[in-house]
C-alpha cells in the first residue's frame, strides 16, 4: 500500500507578496505626505507673496515723504502770514473764478486753494497757495504760475516801484503745494541801492515764506 505524502503549503509566496503590498502602501503614504507638504508651502507662499509682482517701484520722492503728514492748506497759509507779521499786506481773497481767469489755474487741478492780493492796486504783494490733486496737476499748476510770473515781468504797465519786486517773485513747490510768493518789505535805504541789490533784498524777503512752509514738514 502506497503511503500518501502530504506536503505543507508554501506560505513564502504569500509572505513575499504581503511585504510587497506593505512596501507599496508605505510609498503611497510617503508620497501623500510630500504632496501635502508641497500644498502647505504653496499656500504659505501665496499668503506672503506680493499681490502684484508687476507693481511699479516706489519713487525716491514717495519713499522720502512716506510717513510724513501733509499739513493742511490753512496751516500753510497761517505759517506764511505769521512769518511776515505786520508786513503781510495782501488782504483781498481771490475767488475760484478769478484764480482761473488771472492765474490760469483750473479747479480740476486742485483740492484746495488760497490766494490773496492787496486791496490797493499800487501794491504788488501776492500770495497764492494751491494744493494739487496729483503729480500731473502739480506740473500744470506750476507751469501756469510760472507763465503768470513771466507775464508780470514783461508787463510794461507795472508801477516802477513794483518792477524789481516782481522780478524777485518766486514760484515754489513743496510736497503737493505749489505757491506763488511775492511778499515782504525792505527799508528805504535798501530801496536806494542798485537794482541787483534791491532784487536780492526782495528775494530774501520771499525766503521767509519758504522757510515757514518747510518747517511744517519737519
């Protein structure tokens, strides 16, 4: 009688296959972790990245003025007037319409304006302060006031005593403000000097306004 040989099943194949499956599962878990980390990094980068990479660079002027508050036009006017004290002569306000007709300044260019001239036409003292809406408007206002100044200088109908004072007048720009300055008085002794010295003396008077405005930005 033949004896039957019973062979034990070989479990090594199942064991090897199971190990392979476990290895694959481990790789998948690792890949999932890597993908998750990449997504997290992408989100963090998105949060801190600039909104517009093509944004125009900050200009030198903008960076130097950053953090400095622009004084109100009333403060600028008060500072200039105070600098001259009793020697501040202009007292008649210029209307919006006159600002356009006399100086060529459109109301579309500015957010605020103060202009004063003397009540007596024989006097030339004038102060114009205009707060421009933007850089383009500031250029237009500056050009208009420079043109006005040139017209005054070329005007042969001016009173002789005012001609040198007009030549000493100044168009000054500070921040958003554009100013026309023709202010101050000089002594009788100074008026008797040469024309160049008289003009220089009046220019020095105009510097009082410039210094007063500059102090507001410090």
